[in-house]
C-alpha cells in the first residue's frame, strides 16, 4: 500500500511539472529582441581624423532609421571604422538630418570639409535593409 501511494504521489508531481512547461515557454517568448551591433565610428574636433579625437560611438539595431544628433557641435571629421555589410551611415551638417549630407564608406576615408572652419557634422542616420 505504501509503495502504491509513493508511486501515485510521484506521478502527480510529474504531471504538475509537465503542465508547468508551457508557461516557461511563454516567458521565453516575451523576452525583448537582441539589440544587434551595426557599426562603430570615431569623431574628431579637427579635420583629417588625427587631431582632437573626441571618442568613439557604436550604433545598434535599435537605433536604425532614426536621425540622431551629436551633443558636441564641434565635430569636424568622422571616420567609419566598421559597419555590417549592406548598411549605410550618413552624416549631416544640420539637425534632423537636413542640409549637406554624405554617406561615409568604411575605412580610411575621413568625412569633413577642410576648407571651411565653420563646418561641423551635426546629425547622423544609419540604415540597413
């Protein structure tokens, strides 16, 4: 009799555990999506991408298709150090991604106007297919 009671309790516990599994799956489905890496850039306060290094920035998938502005208004040059294939990075001279804009290629190119001291990059936008 005691063996049969133990087996019945074990079977009941197993059934309760199996019934709880779907709720565990639902929690995993509600997890937020991963914010994937898209690109890295470096900004400079002087033309040429050597002097006045102001630091680096990273763009992730949650920042795609948005016009973003730099807090520092003295950005004279931007170097796109890395970007996921198929994506593009545009920089602009006016807020809200207006005014003169350039798509920066990856690598040694350094966007900026070496002939105009008042020139600054102000905003940027990243797009991916």
